[in-house]
C-alpha cells in the first residue's frame, strides 16, 4: 500500500521495531540483528516475547505510542499488530479512522514460503492473538495469485483514497 500511495501519503509502522530496540538496549544486544530473520533473533525470540508481554501488561499502549511518534503521513500501515490490545489502543485513540486489514494465506502457501510451525512460538499470543475477537474491515487473501491480490488491494486503496 505504501508504494502505491507514495511516501508522502503512507508510512509503514512496525510495533516490533521499538520493542526490539528497547529489548536490545536493556539486554545489551545488537538491535540490527534482532530485526532480521536470523538465528541470532531466534535465540532471543521467546524471551523477547515474554519481555514484551510484561511491558504490555504494565502499559498496553507502550509500543503503539512509541511507533506513532513523528508519523506525519495521513495513512499509517501498522504491519505487525498482533494482539487485541494493539487494535483496541488504535481504535480508542483514533476511532473510526482505523481500518483493520487481515492478510491470510493457506497453510500450504505459508509452507511454500518456508514457514515452519514452532510450538510455543507460533501458537503464542504474539503470533495468533488476532485470530479471534476482531471484526476485520478487510480480509486480503495472498496465496500467490498476483492478479487477485492486485484487485483486492485496488479496492482497499480506492476506499482509502475516498477517505483522504
């Protein structure tokens, strides 16, 4: 979406960025290496999830507030909201301006993309916290059919443009 709308209109915000940055500071780790899909990140992933949950319990909006600081574009794509508390925070603060979008793919498609289920990680709230309890405004299917994906995204973009 950000590419199609342009950087003056849309920015991508990642809740995991401030989480990983703060975790790295508090634990003396390499922040940049926590951002990629490396074995380094995987060594700390479960503890980082636990630590993030503790932060959220103390202050549900902690990472949400941090990520929106300085965002000036009228459209924000929060690419990694994973918990009901994240969605609730944005809805409480920004009301009807919030549009929730769920991107889905079959398990077969995900496996073709090298996803492997890891017990204790992929069944944790950090990965499936939005599987229930959210009425999504949009559901986009991304199973590799580019034409279908383009059509779905264009419908979403037309709606967004109509609200700007």
